[in-house]
């Protein structure tokens, strides 16, 4: 049986078109105006709505009350489904810095969850740390941070070689450049994360395999002045160096719309990856002012739509879903098709997920129908419908 989606404004890689999308056996079969639906086909009518590729979140720590660091396969599966309800059909579960046994348990859990044959796709694992700079630790547990040259991180790299897709590290740490070389050799995306590097150290890091910046502006060094001299940092390097893509938390809290607009002007639509950095509290109902303890032991408080450290001096991760990030980029002046690209095609390309993030023949049937407010009302992952509120929307 084929599924035929018609009437929507379809967000394609190079255009927005009012056409039909035909799905069969979990994949996109064709995009055409010429297909005549057969009696046995499932017809989805989406007049006046948008059809976009399923979102791809390559930096998310949990959701629906479940954390990657818990080391539970079921927790990873539940967090994936919590985000899928809001349109994220593929994700890269992301660890927080923690003791080695806990990280190895998390990798094992993600690997097990990735074998699920249906529903949202678990694409692999993203290690955020533990080789991060304590000066820029943010909500990472300081006691779990390591210096690459002084620690044996080989067990992390060997635990699931084909599944480790991205690792965030601070290249200025002793051994950080060598770590970048090793990640690059293994085909793992090396992201500059929780780093206090100068612009010039970032330039050197690029030569050693680093190609991405983790949550630009958050836990990143920026411009400082030493006597009469201004020294740029990771932020300025991320904005200016063409070799680097940048992850952006566009939840409307971490960065104001003006900064989202600036990042877009500097990097263009091709080199921005929208992420949620969502904690286990994302994609779930939260109570204002409540203190929550993260899986890594850090205590955070939910206020004004974001998680904060108890000191209120720093955010501690978002509770966003990617559809909200897309909407905020549109509010910042980014055309919808390009904002969708930042939440789909770009992150998928960053980790080599060729069949994700695009509406094109042969790609996985990961599709989302958005209403005029850019909120999901229908979600399909690998050909299975996970959310269907089209009838309620029409009423």
C-alpha cells in the first residue's frame, strides 16, 4: 500500500512546491503531480499546510523524562518517541560528561536502541565530552571532565566504533589537537565544545580535524581584551571560518532573535545545524520554579521556559523541541525552507546520514506536516504514522 500526501506546500531541498509525495515501504517513492491514487492507497489531504522532512537532532540529552546517561535502552527509546511527537524523526542521543562506566553504559544503551526497526531513528551516539575545559563547563559536571593527554579515552572510542558519530572536545587542552586527529581518522565529526580557545587556537584545531562548533555562544570563549589588544575566541572563529559548521540552540532563550539573525548572516543556510540540547525534561510538561536533578547529578531549575543552574548565572540546557527552533529562525528573518534545512538536511549531512533530512526519492519516509503556526499536526517516521491530528486541526 502506498501513502499519498497531497495538497500541502512541500518543502523540497531546492524549492517549495505544491505537489504530491508518494511513500511506499518506508521510503519516499516519488514527488509528482502525475500519480493517480489507487483505491488501496492511503490518501493524506493537507491543503493549506506545510510538508517538511522529519527533523534531525544531533545534540539532545533526553526527553519525556528520560535521559541518555541513565544507561537504559528503554530510556533512549522513550526519549526518541517523546521528540518524535514534535517532529524529530531522527536523533543522535548525546551524553553528558560522567564517570567512564556511566558513559560506557550510555553508549551500550544507545546502541541497543538503534536496533529498533521502526519509529524514530537512533542514528548513533554523540559524546559531549568528557574532554571539556572546566573554565567553560556550564552545566557539565566539573568532576567528570578529563584532559585528553592525561586520560585513557580509548574505551569510549572503541565501545561502538561505527556508531560514534560526533564527539565534542576542547582542542586547547593538552592532547586536544591529537584527539582531533584521531577523531578525524576514524570518520567521527570533531566538534569544538565547552572550549576557552582563542581564535588562533581554533584555526590550528581546524588543521587537526575539528570541523564544527558545539552550541555557538553557549560555553564558548568570546572576544577579550588584554591590555590594548583584542583577542577573538571560539565565537568569532565559528562565525568567520568557512571550514566550521555551527550548532545553534534556537529555543528563543539561549540566543535572542538578533543573534540568530547575525549567525545566519555570517554562516548562511548551509552551515548552521539547529539543535535542542534538550535535557531529559524536554518534550514534557514542566512546572515553573521546580528544581530538577539531572542524571549527571547537577541540579537545575525550570524558569521562563528554560533550565538554569541554581545560581541563575548560566543556562543548563534547553527544554525545546526542534519545531520551536525552526519557528524562531523564521521569526529571526530566515526563510522557512532554509530554517527547515537547518533542522534536517544540514545536521543529517554533518554525520553522514544520507537518507535523512530531505524530501527526495529514495530518502526515508520521515515526514512532518506543520500547521500555519509551524507546529506539527502529523508525523511519519520510516513510513509509520506516529502522530495524526489532521482531523482535529481541520475542525
